[in-house]
C-alpha cells in the first residue's frame, strides 16, 4: 500500500503550529517534506532547511551578461560603422549607458522570473496533492504539511503520532 | 492619531473571508450593472481611438496638429503623460513593498494593472508618430544588408529601449503578483472551463514553502530593480527634450522633475481607480479612507517637488542671462499658449494645495476632484513643455504656432477609453485586490496584536 502513497497531508490550525511541526519533523531527520500556506510564512523556509539562493544569483548573472552584451553591441556597432557627429569620439560611452542600463534590467527581470518558474518546476499541470479536495484551502486559509512517502524514514503510523502531537487537526493519505 | 479611523481593513476580517469575497467578484455570477454601463461607454469612447488610428495611418501624421517647428505635438505629450501614470504602479508595488508599507496591499494589484495598460498606450503614440510605423523595427539592432545600426547616441533610441524594457518589467511583475492569486481562483472555481482557464494560468502553483521561498527571492529582485526603473524611464524620456539645445527643453532639472510629475499624476490615477473599485465592488472596508489619505499624501509630496521644479526652471532661465531662455518664459506667460501655462499653474500649484487638508484627502468627492485636477494639470504641463518650447526657439523666421486638430483630441479621448476598457476587463477577469498580499498583511496584523497582548 505504501507504494501507492504520495504521502501524508496534515492540516494545522495556524501558521505557528505549522512552523513548529515543520521544525520538529525536520529535527527528527525527515528530508522529504513540504509545507503549504496561503501566504509566505516567516521562518518556514529555514525550518524546512531551504537555503538555496539560485534565483538572485541567476538574476545577477543574466543582468551582467545582458548589460555587457548591450554595451559590447554598441561598441561594436560604433566601430563597424564609425559615425562622426561634430567630431565627437567614435566610442562615446556616456551615451551608451542608458541602453546598457535598460538591457541590464531586462536581464535581471527575465533571469529572476524565468529561474523562479523553472526551479519551481512550472508549468506543472498535474500533482498528486491536487487530488485532495481539502488541499484547495491552501490558497485560502489552510496550513498544510506534507510528508512524502519517498522519504527513507517514512513510516505512516509513527509519523501520524508526531503530527497529532504537533497539533494537526486532520491527517489524510495522499494517493500517488 | 485615531486608530479606528486609520484602520486599513475591518478588524475581524479573516484570510478565508477575504479570499472568498475577492474571488467572488471574479467568479461570481453577474458583474454589477454599473460595470456593464461603464464598459459600454468606455467601449464607445475607445472606438474613437480606433477611428483616429486608422485615419492617421491612412493619411499620415499630417492629420495631427503638427508642423515645423512644432514637430512633436500631441503624440509626444500623450506618451509622456501615459508613461508617467504608469510609474506610480511600479512605485506602489515595488518601493512601498520594500519599505514594508501595509497600506499598499489592497491597492497594489490595480496599480500594477494600471501601469501595464498605461505603458501600452504610451508605447502606441510614438509608433503612430513615426508616420510609417511599419518601419518601427529600424530602432532595433538587427543584421541588415545596408550594414546600418541604430544611432546609439540618439535619445530616441534610448527611449525605445527604456519603454520596451519597462513594458517587459511591468508585465513580468504583474504576472508574478498574479500567480498565487490565479491558484486561489483555480481552487475556488466550480465550473470545469473556469478551473482550466485559471489552472493553466496558475502553472501548477501549490503554495508550497519552496514556491514561496523562490517567489519571494524573485519578487525581491524585481522590487529592487524597480527602484532605478521608476526613476530612469521617465528620466530617459525627458532626455529626448533635455539633450537638445532648444530653450525650454535644455534644463538639467528635467529628469527628476519629470519623475516627480509622473508619480504625481500616477498616484492621482491610482486614487481614481481606488475610488471606482470601492463603489463598483463595495470594497469600502478594504480600500478605506486611510488608503485614500495616504494616496493623497503621496500626491502632495510629489506635487511639491513639481512646484519646486517650476520655480527652479524660471530661476534658471533668468539666471543664465540668455535672452532666448528668458523669452521662452515671457512667451509662456503671455504668448499664444499662455492659457495652458496659467491653467497648469492653477491646477498644479494653486488647487493642488487642497491636498494639505486631511478632510479633503479622506473625502471621496474631494480626493476625486483633486485627482482629476492632477491629471489635467500634468497634461497641461506636458503640453506647455512640448509645444511652447519649440514653437518659438531661436530664429524669428522659424517661429510658428500650431493648433491641435480634431484628430488629436479624438485619439487622445479614445486612448482614455481604451485604458478604461482594459482596466474594466482586467478587474472582472482577475482579482482586483491582491489576495495573497492581503492575507500576508492580515497575518502580520494578527501577529502584532498577539505580541501586544
């Protein structure tokens, strides 16, 4: 039966209880667990051990690449077709700063947006959790914690106890 | 300060009730009758835009009131006006988020949508003004047989990049803030087709802590780059004028002065939209008088900067000792366009002082009047900058006046119609109030209350 299970989904009455439960289960060595809340909860990412900083790093890299590319393009264009306007220098760099700046912003925007979507695995039309009717509340006022069956320490009976101790108001099995 | 009066949301409001209420405006059976009425009128108005665009494209830009020396006329006035309106949306959604202003939560969504549509309209005018819009791609650096490149030193090329990057940024930011709300709508929808519509747009958002973690990182990145964007886009557009040597254009104060004016008219638009939303969907308890008060304060801050810039401009013109600069001002004060100048002074300097009074800022008709005055005043300001400077520059032989044609006015009125149509459709298809921002705000409020006992 465990083969057919995606995991256990527990609902908590508020953000604090969810935070405490996440900390507790994480301390017990579970690694494959995820929390769901209708708004970002401060501290929840640390409680779940999420410390990746790839989105801002990717955004920075994209910004630098786009900005440098834009500047290089303008320099190349000026050398490729030198255009003397009133004896101004061929490489009039202050004039290039605005397009360079705009393209840097484009790089940062696209880098942040697309890396967020990509790292979150979007678009993702199907997920086992969508089969749980109660899970709709995660976008309203429900706080959920899902312990996934793929965790090496997954043991439905024992974890049920821990969840109840932490104040879960309902626990459901999520079919895979 | 009276706390009860300063309430940003009803005291007992829960996240669940809020989500149900806001999503009901989208998923509910029938929109209010006023919405249909407004949509009908705005659609009629927007037809004028269509007619104007078709006419201008078929006969050329001569249909507008333009000549040499006044080559810019209405299209550029309206571009600057619309792009300025967009700026407040970015400021509210990004800068006020970075500074943790709770009052932005309920108006940020409509402000972002407003920014989006305002940029689209701002971008459409320069295309029309090109005369041959099919060649707009000449502004892009692309490989071509003529071995030509855009002129990188030209403010017109800067402009194109500034507006295009701003459009991309605003669209990304709007979608980012919509994403969790689309998931909320997907989860609330009961019809299969509606579920599919919002489900596809929500891309599989599950409100997971992992999602939120990366979401917040992306949001922070966009909010941080929004700060330079807010001050740079209108600043860049002002360089179209300031980089030239035309008296009346050539002022170093232009970039900050344009940005302040942009934010002033933008906050006025947000105030108008907030008032309409309150009336249309009964959001009087979510967009409260405290919100209107704050919007009024923001308008006041920026209009004072604008007023300072007016003073500074006159001072600079006379301090240079140049006859040409002085004559621009004599002409603005007493020339053929003097009514526009004094109209601008009346709106932006005299009547805008009404914003000092809290009673006026908090009253719906009061703030509505002040906001409309701000829109008119800022439009007149753009008019007098663009028209009066070029119509009388150096050589008397080159002086000429220009009269706006009927097509100028029709396309301008029509573009307001297009804006209203887009906004009305948006608030029917998408939540007009950001549900996840509001839930976060209510959560923070609950925590604060718990901390203080």
